């Protein structure tokens, strides 16, 4: 018999019935240990357990902070009783309080000042019922049952604001020892876990192993875990490396030369406007030391697009808009000359933050993660490109399709789509194609460069099967949100 079981039986002997917490304290074991021992003893007929389903509401970290102090709108009302506040001068917590106070009709705005109205004065004097409910739940989570009947609106508001988490538990309310338990002897404990010394000495032989019930209910634990977005990036990196790719990196602040010009994107292209690109001030213009690169790009633009190419425009500092700017640097260095001394195929990938001056919606952010892949090899075809992408992203668990599309730096090019079962729609998550000869500078027909770029947050939105409605959710750092997310 395990020592926890012995301790529990010793604590129960001579007692008619005990509660779980009282029993655990009397036996000198933790709550989880007591629960495990009781389930084991119950299965052997040594004890009888009384259980009931209970609904409890626990406070989130934010809710706990407010329970110890006050809700933001309550603090704002207290401040407004002492002095007026300007809307433009509100601090973080005051701004949150103002939003809720305005929504509840406690305040109004006049000439840029926040003023209390009669309803707000009354609320301050009487106290906010939702704040009282929050404080009571902080003291006793089991009071949820009665509070939900007396204050349903307040409970709904606290839940909507993610200040409380409602969960159902199968709770042990009472424990009784049986006649079999009263007369039980200790028996052999058995081995609960192997150690190195036990294996080396052979001490485990003939002793037997203690059985464990994996279905026993225990208290919820909060182990450390990676942020889901970082976990997703690790999965992408693992997919690349396992398929023979080598990771490369480069600067976040770069010249328009590498971000646009080196990729055969003309200087009057709409994507280069300030509406789509973050141009930087008070930063020195970038310098390209290898003038041969500049001459090659200039020649490609003047002959291909037939306009007067400006080196000053190309050297303007920008925040990179895609990770392809990293790939093209390596292409220029590796393919300089004829490329006869290289071992093909060469597989490269990069993962990093990119920036675009876009309107934020459920599929777009102004800064996000992107991954870029490149394969340089001989006699490569579009079939090789499709096969590689499908193999790399097979862990999405969804069908992938390709749609013809135009990109200045590839010919031909395609957009990549995957089907989201949760959103019930095809979502574009990247683009791909064969790098143009104007970029590589390699004219031999047999040498081909395949490339693709993929939005990491879009991949995760697809992978989550509709659980993530907006990619902005992926930047949530609330502990409650992180703890309750399923492991991918």
C-alpha cells in the first residue's frame, strides 16, 4: 500500500465522515495526493466517496488585481469626485475606466473634460454591484451558484470582460471509511518510479510496480508553456530543417535596393508608396559596397522596364516589407559569376518580422511574421515547387491549392491557399514562383531558383480551425488566454 493511502486510512479510522480538505490536513498530505489516494482506495473498496458537480468561478489575473483594489470605472468615479479630468490626458487604467463609465452612462464629455452625471454620482455612493460580486468570488469561488441567481447581469459582465473564468468540477464533498478499510493491512507499497540505481542494482526485480489511475481528477496545474505564435514558428522551422533547409537572416532596417529594386520591382510601383511602406527618417541612406550589384540592377530595370532608374531612390532606408529581401542578398552572393563551383540543390529559409503600412483587420496587421524559402538547383520545375510546399506544410492538416498570380520578381507565379474548416473558406497564406533571370543574373537554362513567401499568422489561423477569428488575437499576452489555449 502506498504511503499516501496509508496516511489517508489512518486519518479516517474511527471517524464517520470527513471533508477532503480536513482529511488532507489530518493525513499530512497535499490536496492532489489526497485525491489520488482516495480514488485508488475507492477502487479497492476501502473508502466511499461522496461527489457532486459544482460550478465555480475563479478570478483571472486581471480580475484578481481589481478585486484587491477596485474596478477601473470605480476608480475613475472616485477621482472625478475630487477633480475633473481631460480626455486627452487619461492614463492607461483611467482610459479603461472612462470607456466603461461612458458605456454605463456614468459620465459625459464637455469641452474636452469628463464630467460626472447624476447616474454616476449615485453609482459612486452606492458602490458598483459588479465590483462587490468580483470581491465575493475572490474570497469564495463556490459562491458562484448563489451569486449567478442574485446577480446574473453582473456575472455576465464580469465573464464578458474576462475577469472571471467559469468552470465545472466534480468535487469530493465527503469521505467514509468502509469495514474493509478499517481492517486493511499495509501490504507492499510497490515501486512508484524507476531510478538509475534501481536499474543498475536490479533492486526492481520481483518487487512489483504500483498501479496508477490516469483518470483520477486532480487540481488543475499551470505549467510553463511557449506562446502559441512562437510554438507555430518553431514548427515551421522544424519542417524546413527536417527537409534539408538551412536558415539565413538579415537586417530589419534595409535599403529599398534590397527590398524592391533587387527584386525587379520598378521604382514607380504602387507597393513602394508611403501608403504601403514605412520609410524611415533621420537614418543615413544605405550603402551597397559591391557596385557590380548596383550596375546589374540598374541594367535590368532600364532594359526591362525602360525608365530612368535612380540610385538615390534605391538607397532610401525602409522597414523590410517581406523576407525575400534576405533571400535575394544570398542569391546575389551565391550566384555571382557562373555558379559552376556550387553543390546543388541549395535550400535556404528565413523567418522574421516584416512591416507594411496596411489597414488592420482580421487578416492583416501592420507588422507580422513571414517565412521565405528558396531552392537553387538544376532542371527544377514547377512540379518541384508544388511538391516542396505541400510537403513542408502538410502539418496544417488541410488541402492546399495553387492559383496563378503576378509578382514582379517571379515568372511564372502562383498564390497559395489552404482551406480553413472552422472559417469554412479558402485562405490565401502566401505566394510562390520561379525567380526571374533579371534577378539571378544567371542565363544558363538548367539553373533555376524556386522561391515562396508565407504569412505565419495566416498559417496559424488556418491551423486553429476557426478558433482564431482575427490574427490580432495571436498577440494576446493575457495569462488567462494563454493558460486556456489547447496545445497544438
